[in-house]
C-alpha cells in the first residue's frame, strides 16, 4: 500500500462544474495535510492546509479531512480552465520525521 | 508572504561541470529547507533535508558527495551538483519551511538542469 494515494486521473470536468480530488493516507497518526497545485513545467504551489476533521473553505476551494477514514479531499467549485493542473496531496506523517509524503498527483483538465 | 526564490531557472552546461543552485527564503526564516528532483511526468522525489547550521540528511540512494548541500543561514541553502552528467538532467526544486513540521513547505520556482 502506498503511503499517500490519490485517485487516478486524469480527471476531466466541464467549466463551472465541481472537481473532486481524493487522497488517502496510511499513517493513522498523521496530523498535517496539504494540497498543492502544479502547472506543467512549474513548481508546486500551496493551495490549502488542513489539520482538523471537517471542512475548510478558501474561496472556490474546500478541503475536507476525515482522520478516522484516513481521507482528505479537495473540492474546486465553479471550475475554470485556469484550474487545469496536477494536484498533489501531501501528508506530514509522524513516522517520516520532518518530510512531507506526496501522492503521485491527479491531473485535472477543465474544459471550456 | 512565504516567498522562496530559486536561482538560476535554467542551466545548460557540458558534462563534467559542477553546477550550483541557490534557494532563498525572501520574507521568512527557513529553519528547514528541502531539495527535490522531478523527472517528466513523475512525482517529486525528495533528495535531502537540511537544517540551518547542520549537515543535510540525504534520502536513500542519493549520493551526498555528488549533491552537496549547504544551509549556511536561515534564508539560504545551496545545492551543488558536482561533475554533472547527462543522467543528472532534471528539474530541481527547493522548498522551505518556517517552524515545526506542521507548517507547510513553500516551493521555489525550480531549476531546469540540462547536461550535454
């Protein structure tokens, strides 16, 4: 089992739709969870951090965390073509010390 | 806030050359910096973690004599690829974190290294 797994892509949604990106992690004692966006040829950019169970909203983005299910998700409302990118889920697993464990990413395409 | 500057953006050089990449945190103090490499269509691969004033901790399989990391201050870390060869060609990205592990990492813009 991979330490951090993301739903396999690519994911394609029409403009204006909700894009749902999912991530599960293996280390039950993980405390810090992050979503990064990476455009092709660019470096990752932090979108959201989440630490507590429940929802956290920031503009069109909502991160959801369920520690009991070891599940974290990112919802993008009113998707725009500019949201087309690879989304990386990252988890700070206590067993990994100070490093982040990244999922392999989900490629999202928003079609105009 | 949390801006990380990485320089240079592109490097093209001959095989056998040593290349230095700089990573600076511009508006915060980076207690920990990280160096990653990424091949096309692949995920990030952590190379090493460095804390200011300490020796870097390298991931398994990463040659520390090949990839020299210096973290001399709270705002600057450097990665030197020594005697680079074509197989070292990759996208190198640094990140920086201020404070405990619960804080996010902020990434530089990356350096695209091409060895001829």
